[in-house]
């Protein structure tokens, strides 16, 4: 009989303690807006690579006249 009582205490006591704690702290949450505006800093570095291909004739024209551009 004693062994059976200990088993029930071991099984039910932790659950009862958790349920009691949850019931006591259930209404203690307050949500309010901040006094200062929220500031979000985004440090973004944008780089762009331009890939181009020249026609053979255009390439030879540019090499022949380097000051064209």
C-alpha cells in the first residue's frame, strides 16, 4: 500500500505544482507600447558587377582608337 501511495505522489505532485504555478502567474503579463520610436539600422552594402562582351570588330576598333571613350 505504501509503495502505491509513493507512486501517486511521484506522478501527480510535479503536475500539480506546475498547474498551480501556471494558474498563479497567468494574469501577470503586461504589453505596452514603447515610449521611444523603434530604430532599425540596416547596414547594407550593394555592389554591382557589369559583364559585357564586345563584338570582334568593335574590340579591334577600340584598340585602334584608345581615346574614343
